[in-house]
């Protein structure tokens, strides 16, 4: 009888443990939200969404990424939204929030690679500044290596000093290259990428800079049929995250997320470089005329110097230390 009672109690205890285990809370995945700045058809957006898909696969059980629709937050408001935690993630050009973090100019003007600036410590400094000043984690530099050109409706003319003459040019501006255009005495008009086609069509602007890929997708080449060489700068798209959201992830989840971003850094750079070659050939076959700036090296140097001058001016105006400026210039320019 005692033996039977013992078996009953043992079974009851086992059942109780099973019930307790079944009712114990299971930690849910952390839900992260992502926004992006460019229209869906552009390769930079497709790359960003591909990264989100990779993160969802790698982070299963730890976190998931919900991609918000285009323009759910405007391109120039996304950095503030990340900083405040309104959303968690964005694939955003560093220049779009360089007013808040002037040292971002180092990324835009770089001629190096993510792999190199990870190795030499440059990216660690950028990440540190993001954490200290704008409540963000800088996870990586994606879609790098694609350079910029100025595209024009009419054939360019050149000044006696060998630089472009923009006295009759209305240039579409944006935060990446605005300082460079002003150094070239261009008259500029800032507008989002979605407004540029109609602005060119109606004559509000007759020139714009863009990267070596994507102008055909935007259809600007229907009007802008002249390109200035040499190229300058490079794409500065960073994968940024609200710092509180980052800190709320487990160490394991952080490691998974960071590893996926680094893998995408390398893969997206290789893909973009292949596309540069293909699009250049396609544009030239379609009649794009290429014009060499007579003083090409001075032109490129002015692009870099004007951006660093803007960086220093902003840091001084804000009363912020300039200690990292020269250091970053050495690490991001090889």
C-alpha cells in the first residue's frame, strides 16, 4: 500500500513539474523596426531589405526585423527617429545626419573600405561617437565603394583654372555634397530624391550628382546626358540602431546581429562594384557623354577639403572637440 502511495505521489510531483514547466514564460523574440530612405526600386533599398531578411533568418528566436514602408518616416527625419527610439534601425547615409555628428564626413569622403577601417580602428571611433553623441549604435557601412558623378543637361564648360564653370547651372543639392558644390560656386536647390525627376523636367534644376549606379532607375538620364569625370566621394550608407534597443538585446543576439551586418558589408560592396561596371557601359551605349575636368586631381581634392572644412566649422560652432577630425581623415583616406 505504501509502495503504491509512493508511486502516486511521485507521479503527481512529476505532473506538477511538467505543468509548471509548461506555464513558465518563454522569452519572446525582440521585435525591431526598420525604415529606409530611398524608393523601393533603387538598389540601395533592395540591399537594405535583403539585409533585413538575412537578420530575420540569423536572428530567429532572438529578434525579428519589421520593415516599415517607404516614406513612413521621411529620409531626413530618420536619424532623429532612430536617436529617439521611434524606430530601431535604418540604412541611412551618414551625411544625412552629419549636422548632429560632423565626423560622419569622414565616411562620405573616404576612398577606403569597410574592411580596412574596421581593421585600422576608424569604424570603432565612428561607433564610439555615435554612442556618445546621438544615442545610436553604428553597426556597419554597407553598399560602399560606389563613387559619385555630376550629371548635367548641357555640356559643361570649364574656367581658366581648369575647374567646372557652374555659373549657368542650377544644381540639385543634398547633404552629402552640398559643401563641395558651394566651393565650386554652384547655385543649389535641396530636395528629396523623389522630387528630382519633375524638377529636371520643368527646369528647376539642370544638373545633379548621383552615384555611378541608379540614375537609369531614376530615369534622370532622360534629361541629364552629360557626366563629369573624375568621380568623387563614395556611398556612405550606414546600418544604424537606437542605442537603447541595442543594449536591450542579449550578448548572443548582439553578436548575431553584428556578424550578419559585417557579412553584408562585404557582400554588398562586391555586388555594387560589379553593377558600377555594367551601368557605366549601359549609359555610354545609350549616349551619355563623358567630360573630363581638366584639373581632375584638384577637383577631387576640393571635394574632400570642402567637406572637412564644413566638419571643422560645425564642430567649432557647437563647441565640440575636434580631436578626432585629423585622426579620422588619416584612417578613412588611404
